C-alpha cells in the first residue's frame, strides 16, 4: 500500500523540523522525513494491513500526528498518452516419432536318433525349450512398450523292445518373432497475443513573443531590396514574396503612374527620372509634424497614401534621415525607388543599391475587385488599410511583417557590418542615433 502523507501547513507548523514515521503494523519506508517533505506530500510504503501511521517530530517539539488510513491506497499518476496495440502471433509445432523394434528370431532344432539291435530297450528323450522375449520402448511425447514372450517345450520319448532295429528321431523347432512398431505424432498449435506498443508523448511548447519597438508600429520595418522581392537565396529572383494574396511589389511604371495621377504635369525623361519640381509629394505625405520634421507645411495627403518620414539605411548600415525622408522600393532589377521629403513638395525617384534599407508598400493586382474598406493581413497577422488612387489600389501604411509568405523568417540584421555583408533578404528597424 503506497500512502501519500500530506500535512496541512498549519498543522505542520506546530511540529518539529524532522520526523520519525512509525506504523502500528510492519514498517514504514522510508522511516524518516523532513517537514518540507511532509508539507510537499511525502510518499511512503507501508504494510497493507496497517491502520495508521504516526508522525513524531524529532527535536525540540515532541508533538505527534496520527494519520488514519482506513485501508485506502493513494497513488500519484502522471498523465501519459498511451496507445496499446495487440497483434496475434500463431506458432505451430509438429513432432512425429516412429519406433520399430523387431526381436531376433530364435530357432532351436534337436534331433536324437537311437538304433538298437537285438533284444534291448532303447529310450530316447528329447526336450527343447526356446524362450524369446522382445521389449521395445519408444518415447516421443507418448510412450509405447511392447513385450512378446514365446516359450515352446517339446518332449518326445520313444521306447522300443525288439529284436530288430528301432530308430527314433525327434525334431523340435521353436521360432519366436516379435515386432513392435510405435508411432507417435504430436501437433501443437499455440496462438499468443502479446504485442504491446506503448507510446508516451510529452509535448513542451515554448512560445517566444518579440515585441517590436514602437517605431515599427508607426513607421514599419526597413528592408533591403532582396527582402522586398522575396529573395531568400541571393539570386535576385523572388523565392517567397511577402506581398499578401492579390498584391505585388510595385513596378517602376506603376509608381510613375501614381506620380502622374497626382500631378499630370510630371514628365519622365529618357533615363527614367521624374520631372521636378512637382506637387505629387504633397498629395501623399501625412499632414503635420507628428511623423515628419518641420516644415512639412505643404503636405495635404489628399491621395490617402499617408507617407511617413521612416528614414532609410545606407549600404554601410548607417541609419539616416528619420522623419525627413520616406522611400519605397520597386521590383526593378536596377533598384529604382521613389521618395518624398519634409522639405519638398515633389515625388522623386532614383536608382539605389541592393542593400539600401527602405520601406515597402504593395499594390493590388486587379483594382477592379477592390471595395472601400478592404483590408489586407500579413503573415504576422498585422492588418493594413487600403486606398484607391486613380485606378490603383495601394496598401495605406508601411509594411511591418517579419516573415515571408512561406513562413521563413526575414533575417533581422541590426549590426552595421552584418547589414553591409548581407547576400540575401534582410530587414531592420530604424535606430535613432
């Protein structure tokens, strides 16, 4: 009988620090315990016929506590998921034993001839006795014993009184043959079910939650160009984009269209640059100096694009221009990006470098399927509002997801050297110097 001894902290507090465990029948194993062990629910083993266990303190206090068991067995079980599977195994064993014993044939022949001439008496007696005993014993799961005994005795006496010749011949032959054949066949079929599969599964789940700095909530992350297109291997090709379903990283041409939608006087030269000055920048910037440095007086955000001064990161990893400049990647292989500034009314564009750290906005592939109030959700469950500008639909805030769409984590490279040496997609958040 296993017994868990538990002492209420109040009761235990009146006893000494160490205890002797004794029983009215048999012994208690272990025989001693500390107060800490008893308060924690000490497990002991006692005789099944025990009525009670007495706990006696050892030390300054002589109080004792009797635990009445009433024959109750208390076990402590750990929850384990166990699966038992039974399969059937059949074993057949056949044993055949044949034993044949043949006794040797014994033949005895005795011939006696007596010839007497004249008056005489001739007596001839011939006695032949032949005994043959054969015993065969065969054991193979069964035992067969065969015993054959043959005894033959022949006595011939001839008496002749004559004046002639008397011949008496007596022949006795005894043959005994004993053949014992014992065949034992034993067939045993045993069916045993004894396959048990026990599976114990302990699952430990560790959840790590990383809270992004407040700056990310307001301005999003900065991504290098390979991260923006979803290049996880460094081959300048998208492996797993971050864009939500139905959206893409904008092309240079789509950004050109946005700028000309907001200022139809904008032209594009032979090298692909927007004409400046223009007023398209004022139409996309948020109003005031909450997300921009002064002056930003020209901002109207009439488009609803809601650009903020998220700054950017140079190739050598240095962050710069926070609240002064906001820039956005295109998917163009020569790294075109578009930007606005707190001190300009224009949208400008330029060719950057693969390891610039710049913000991301996505554009809807089919604007005709958009409805006012539509939102998009990224892999991290961040929700973004969308806005329609002309015939384009844009995500209305900077991207702040830490994963590609296949669940791969975008490497977070805050160290300047790591950022400069990155050969695949990477991200960071702006660190204010």
